[in-house]
């Protein structure tokens, strides 16, 4: 189960790297999953 904290961690990593695809590779997720995680914060 993904918690809000996990979603914020993904969001912060994207903010630091400025790239969803780079973060996706680092945390072994697809770019789509990273984008969806950020969208769920709304």
C-alpha cells in the first residue's frame, strides 16, 4: 500500500532531479507511475 508519505517522497525527488524519467529509473518505477503518484497528491 502506498501512503501519502511515499507520494511526497516521489514528489520531492522529482523536484530535486527535475525529471520524472530519471526518478523512475532510480526508484524502479515507470515514468507513468511516477506521474500518477504526483497526480494523486491533489
